[in-house]
C-alpha cells in the first residue's frame, strides 16, 4: 500500500503536515507549506536556484549611495521602473512574496524577516550561513530580463 503524498511528493499525515519517513514525525506543519506544496526556505534547495540580481528592484542612488525607493499613487513602494518592492528593495507580488523579473515566486513572504522584509540568511555548500547582500555588487541591470549590464574599460 502506498503512502499519502502532497503534489510535490512529500509524505503527509492526515492533517496535511509533511512528515519524515521512518517515525512519521511532523517536519513542517501544513501552514508552513506554500500553495504549491513546497517546504519553506531555506530547506528547499530549489527556492535558492535564483540570481539575487533578478529579484532585486533597480534604483537610482542618493548622494550617500543609498537606493531611492519611491512610492506609487497607491502608496506602494516601487523601484525606478514602477515595479513593487519591499523595504529592502526585493521585487514583490501583491501578496508580498519575493518574485523575479518574470513574476515567478522565489520566496514566500512568510519566510522573509518580519522586521524588515529581508531574505532569510542562506547556507553555502560548507554549511556556513551568509547574507546574500554581503556578496552582491552594484550593477546596472537590463529592466526587461534582469541581466547584468557589463561595461568595459579602455583595456577591454
């Protein structure tokens, strides 16, 4: 007899909680699972298959090199192209989920820092935690696809 799984293939109990294989211990409660049945970040490796440059809004900088986050006529925070962003400058949908330039959800709003809307700290392959902002440079981006626009100097 097969065991019940959700749409992503995770084992679930009758309440819809994701459970572990041997002892059926609850690993993730149903309300922690997103609408696609996926486990929350940072536990889901797929959710970290993203370029931070494709989920960050694009901003002009003030004289101190801080991004200028504007508001639209509805009072929503927006980047310089009018795309909705949160307080940390991450592109968001109407529900507050972090999305990429194509509108594909990359982080559920429930997994963001509740105080400032920042991404959760991530793990490198050695298991060390880091803040994605600590490793991102400042680049001009193509507003249509999020690709970095590289400029060359006199030497090429």
